[in-house]
C-alpha cells in the first residue's frame, strides 16, 4: 500500500520532501468541471496546505494526463504564514500528491495509483481535508458526499442466495456485471391456479423486484406450459380445443398475478409458439448420441449423461418413472424420459423429422431458456417439487445439447401445505387463488405468502390470513392518517432545496430501517424478518409523530415533526414497493376494500354494523356496560372491531376472537367428560 507522504504542497518544493510536483492536464480539469485558468488563478495565490493523506485521482487519470501540459510551479508560503483559514484548499484544486520517491511525470504517478487500486471517487477522498472552505458550500458538499456514500453502500451490498446445486448460500455475482438473466418455470395452464402457484410467483417476483432495486437490468422469463397430458385430458372432458383451453387459463393466471401485484416478466413464452426451437434442440441431442428414436418417440438416454442427479442428489434408480407418464417398455433404461411424443388420436401435433407428434414435458424449458437467455444464464427458479425430475432433466438436456451450458444459481421455493400435506391439484386438497381472494384482499394474501421465508414450508391457515389482513390494514391506515395530516400542512412544508432536518428519533429510525431492510433482503430474501422489527418501529413512530402534531408547539419544532413524518413515510413506502405491498390505488381505497372483505367473511353488510353501533350507543347511555361489552364481543368474534374514539364509535377489521363457552375455566381448557361406569 502507499504510505502517507510527509507533506503535500501546491508548489515546487516541500521543506520536508524534495519531490517535484507537476500540474494537472487541462482535460482532467474540464472533467472535474473547472476551467484551468480558474485553478491557475487560485494556485497562484500561493495558499499553503498540508494533508496527512495522499490524494489519489484513480486509475482513469493515466489516460487523462499526458506529460505535455503542466501548470507553472509556484513557491509556497513559509510554515505558519498567512491566515489560518487558508490552511487547506478545496479538493477540486488538489489533484497532485507527493510520493515517497521521485516520479518523472504524472503518467508514471497515475500508473502507480492505478496499480495500487486507489479509488477514483474524488469526492469521498478529498472531502475530509477541506473543512475550512467557504461555510456556505459545506452543506452542499455534505449532501453530495452523502449521495456518494449511499451509492457506494448500494454497490458494496453482498446479495447472498441459497444455491440448490451447492446446497449453501453464495454471494450473488451475475455473469455480466449489471445484468441478470433469470428463468422461472411457470404453470401448466388447464385450471385456475392454486395457492402453491401464487407462492412461487410471489417469491420470484420479490427476487425480481429486489434485483431491480439493487440496480440490475433484469431479463426475467417465465413460461406457460400449454401442451401437456393434463391439458389434453381436461380438454377432452370439456370438449374444448386443448390450445384454446390452455390459452383461457393463461389469461386467468395473469389476472391473478395482477391482483397479487406480481410484475409482468420480460418474456412469457408458451410451448406451442416454440416448437421449432424444441425440435432443433432435440436434433442436437440426438446428433450427440444422447437421444434415440423409437417408433416416432424420442427418448433421452440418461446412462449417457454421467452427471445425472447432481442437482438433486438422486440416483437413477430413484427416478420417479411413471409419475407423470406411464412407464414405456421400449426405453433402454426406465429412467429415460421423453423428448418427443408420437401423435395419438385427439391430441395436438406438429410435424418433425421423427414423425408428427408433440414435445415432452422437460424439453420445453431447456429450449425456451436457451432461446431467450442463451445456454449460460444466472438464475433458474421454480418450486421445490421441480428439483427432481424436471430440473434434473433440464440440466441433462441442456448440457447434452451444449457442453458449455451453465446456470449459476438454482433457486427453489418451499411447498404450501394444507394440514402439513403438500397442496396440489393432483391431491385435491388445494384452494385456488380466486377462492381465497373472494374472501381476503389480494394484498393480504401476498403479505401472508412473504411472511415466511421463501424456502420454508408454508402451512395454509385461516388464522394467519386473518392476521395478514389485520396487519396490512394497520400499515395502510397509518400511512393514510399520515397523508391526511400532511395534506393539511402542505404550505408549511419547505421546498427551498435546503437539507431536510428530522428529529433524532426519526433519523435513527430511518437509518435502522434502511440498514435492517438491506441486511435481511440481502440475506437470501429474508422477507419475514423485515415485516417486524424496524419496519413496525417506523409505523409506531409515524403514529407518535402524528400525536405530537396535535399538540401545541413552536413553529420550528412543528416543522421538524412534519419533515420527520415525510422522511419516515418515504422510507416505509420504499420497503413496501420492493416487497410488492405498495398498493396501485390510494390507501383509502384499499382500506375500504379490506373492510368489504371483512364484512363478507362476517356475513354482514355495513348497515348491520352501523345498526349495532347505534344500539350500543343507546345501551351505553343507559349505563348498561355489560350489554355494551357483549355487543362488542359478538362483532369481534366475527372479525369486526368497534373502537370508541371520543364520543364517536368507528369500526375496523380484526382477527376474529373466539368467545369462550360457558363453564370454561379461566385457564381456557375445557374440562374432560366425567367417566362413566
């Protein structure tokens, strides 16, 4: 490393060091935004400055500093002379540093700096050394410095993801800096999508959003399987064309995704539109002796691929032959899987070199990912159940077609369970997204889905959905109250471009929320840990600040509270945006929608609640508080909470509270039935 020089001066000699100092090239000065004449003028004032650290320009300087252009040398003042305020000069004038040994010119010096890897960020390097500059400029430069620091922090974030291939967390490093290429297996579209599909979509939507938040340009591909045995079977049952039936449910799926606020992927390819790419890949696999043809069918020979099982750790004998298709005795190995299926009556088909037919299940994702992302890309995702055999087969196919095929990170979300059993259509224990969103707001469902780590199992629970609904009501009500207060104080909010001041509590809250959000999201998307802790503390602070605004206080203190509200709210909404919980409409509209859903679950309409409120008001006037409490409890058991605010009673959704039956002891346990002889 370079050691700090004994002294740095703007002149020909230093009393402690005899290194000659040269002036900087005009090109560099123009890049910095200063005219050479201005700098020469300032330098000619012979201001003395002494810095305890080397001032390095960075690797880019070498190309900007030919030795042909120099400033005139100037003689420094003697030690101690001049006004003390002239002890340092702004960094924009300081572009040279003395070295521990003489250098012939700046080209050589710049080369040394480049080899040492010194940062080219001039602002962050020089800011500490010119605190005596014009005070009117200090605040501006502090703002510039904070922006530089924030940008630097973002760049230095180490995003860690769990890689199924290596079975460990790894620092995410895209193949192309600044760009991410991601493929996620989508749905087989033959019915309305269920909660398991919602979890996969939301999990990878959060990943998509966070990658964009980190500044990456993301190409996100999520496919539709619209040619499959299940689709054909359903179409035969309903008398529809298989492709038309699948198209209908692809559209319904996108409606659900819109409701759940999942961003649209960059590409949503369908199998039926990529038959040529699929046939080309199958041809490559056959030509490389990894595939074989039997009576118009094409199979992949797993024995030819020695690394089969490297993703899942499964052995060939454990391949679930017969789960998705019947075992075919014509296979060389029972684990061999279909690349192309010969035509059968009543099935859609396409011409191919092996006869008319249609693609097998696994080949579609290999072909479409290669088509849109190439054989080398960053992330391949899907549900845990796809690891084997689907993703295992994808790896075999892709590597067989192209030896250089490589996916950096394999990511998988956990199952959704119902009574601790995997939720799926085949088991008949599933709930569709539509069934749930008829009773719960889609944003409550999204909150429920991200309130557990994406890799962990998630058990379907009405109680947890109720809790999620109550949680987002609290979030949006707090933000709506904040907006209502700020809308009445618009004239008092300064817009003069001056740095925003906040209370110490607000400053600490914002810093804590920002750091916690960054730390948890960068640790394999730990969304469940974000929705508590600093996030809830920020909402509590908003409510505290709103309470403070209602009190009389001096103008400056009130302004401080207002600015604190603005800044805390801004930070909260940033978190909500990355999590996909920032509503597309006003908070007030969402609150009304949440109340409507609560009434639906309670089997009531709002007039029913208003009537109870009026009746309870009369009961309270008569001081029958026992009956008043009973009326409140009856509604609370249905998920409707009554809140007395001054002389007014309002209502809001809540988690239904089960009333204890008579005779239940205080411990809450129902006594056992008496034994009979």
